[in-house]
C-alpha cells in the first residue's frame, strides 16, 4: 500500500497535536507530514510537499478552511480535503460541495466518522489503480484489514477468539470492525469464525488417531457437547458419524483401486 501524505490544519494546537498523534494514521499507511495554523501556512506546505490529503478546520484567522478549500480546488484539485467545523451550518455544507470537499466532520470529532471518510478515500484511490487492468491489483483498505483479521483468526483458532479481541488486533473499534467485516465477507464475524472452526474440525476428524476432545481443543471449543451440537447443526450429522462415513468412503475407494 502506497504511503499517503497528510497535512493537519487547525489554529488550536491542542486539537492539531491530538489529531497528529493518533495511531490510526500509521495503520492506514498515512504519514502526517506536519501541522499548520492557518490556510496561508497550509499553502506553504502545499508548495513544499506532494500532499494527498488535508484535514482542515473551517474557522481560522488569516485564511479560513473554506478559502483554503477553494484555492486548492483551483490550483491543486488532486488533494483530498476533509473539513472540520464546530458549526453545523448549511451554507458551509454548500460551499464544501461546490469545491468538492471529500468529507465534513463536526466538533467534537467522532474518530469513527473521520476514519470512515478516510477509508473511503483510500478505497477510491485503490480502485483507480485497479482500473489499469492489472490482474494483481492491490486490495482496498477494508479488504486488507479483513484479510489480516482472517489470518489472525486462522492462526488462533485454538484460543477464545472474540470480535473485540480481533478488532484490537487490526486497531479498529469493535463496532466499526464488525461492520467492515460483514461488508467485505458478507457474513457476521461469529458466523465466519464458526465456519473456520468447522472447516478445520472436518479436516481433523479425518485423522482417526485424534480424540474428539483433542479436536475441540484445537479449534477453541472446551466443551465437546457444545462442539457436537454446532457441528451437527452445520453438517446435519454428529462428528462421530462424519468420521465414520469418511473412513468407509476411503476404504471403498481403496478397494476399487485394487481391481
């Protein structure tokens, strides 16, 4: 994933410093190149850095965020601008739309809302790359996040996995992660996890040397009765019957090869 460069613009240094220090930028491969206290100072950064995104407050001295947005629209349309404001006024929204702001967040800033906008921008940039026709085109940000989560799940099936713990692993809030996971996979986290566990259970049941309790421990089910119940619901037969059918079919196939 290509590194994106971000500038944060706000005349309140505590806000800009707080935004700059958030770990979520690094997780998205975004480099915060600096902060500016006004639109004019931001334009100086624009001349010095090849920026991809600007997160700017609207109300600032010298040059407002809306004036900055208009200037960038006219001179640097490739920079994505997200506006921050403590005021929910329709006139601001109209101006933001006119000069193609990519998002509008009100104070106090909801980080989930902010990063939902950022993620959409990252996904849009990735899709531009996909239009080149490269068969090995990069995944969207959300797809990459879910892929990391699934890898973590597969390598930790023997542990008491949860939505909350997996969300922490990919540095998202549980609620937001749950939404992203279902959007990408089409399934809830719990259903997908159950599917992974049942898939591995089927594989392990084909080994006649393994006891059922050993299989349960390998896939994170401490209760063998509960495992049998879930397995039966998924496949329409209990684990012992599944194993017996597999062994019988294997023997029949072996017998046929001897003719």
